[in-house]
């Protein structure tokens, strides 16, 4: 997933949308875990302010 992130950030103009679909299809659990971590971090920030 890290390599994919680098492609998204640095080479977005030459993305292979079929490859993006395959990565999302087979790595959805990883993406869900990242979103959960974002939510936890957001809640932590809210409590600090």
C-alpha cells in the first residue's frame, strides 16, 4: 500500500484506473483500518480542544 500511495501522490496523471480498482478491491481491509485510525486521532484532537 505504501508504494501505491507514492504513485497516487507523485504520478497521478499516469494512473492505471484498472490497477487502482484492483488495489482497492483486494486491499479494502487495509483502507478501513487506516480510516479507523483517522477517526481515533480526530476524536483525540477534539478532546484536547
